[in-house]
């Protein structure tokens, strides 16, 4: 799907049906997650690498309340609907869903994707959801380029005066 049309922003219920249909058709499913607050090249590289792990890529994005709880006051910069639309526009993404929890454990249990993808700031042993993925028989993949880009760094750079850059 993603090579010819943009991804779709869907509800959890819609996603559950889409993933079930994909699995019945013999397609594999990977899931990546994050805030994707200010989309940058590190996000794109992470999602492109995640998409190579399976036939379909689901991206779970923290909703505004969980993003605020995780990152603090002033975050997210962009509302969840905008973040979801931007991520869905990437050709490597098939489905995007907003989720309210701090981790994707509940969504992983609900969808049981073949692969759970995390960025290079993790190792397989440090992924918070690794036990859940192992329980249902999935695998965890560490994907993307080295973590030398961050939304926080980008925000800090934009906030500096021109003579500080």
C-alpha cells in the first residue's frame, strides 16, 4: 500500500480490523511508535528502516495528554491530529493511530504485530515492551540511524537568538 498511496490515520478499532485482514492475506506487520512532535530526519530514517522489517508498517503516536505527561509543559508542539497526518504522509507508512498510554503495551497485545521496532537509542534488552512482544511470539528490531537528532535539540536551536546559533 505505502508505495503508491499515503498511509491512513485510523482508530484503534479500524486498525485492529486492518491488521487482522493483512495477516489473513499473509502479510507481515511491523509497529513503530513515538511522539513525532516536530518531524525531523531521524524520524524519517527510523520509520523507513522500520518499514523494511515487514509488509505493513503501523505507527502508533502518543496522543496529546500522554505526550504532555512524558515530555512536560509546552509539549507537544503540534497537536496529535497534525502529527498523525504528517507521519501518514510518509510513503513508508501504512497506518497511523493515536494512543493514550505512556507505552504501547496495550496496543501490542491487541494487534500482535510480527515486529516491534524501536530506535537506536534502545537495545533489544532495554525496550520497555520487550517482554510483551516475547509473550505473544513477536520479535523486537532496533532500526534507524544513530540517535544524533532530537526534537528537544531542534526546539532548543530554534529558541536561540541568531548570534547563538
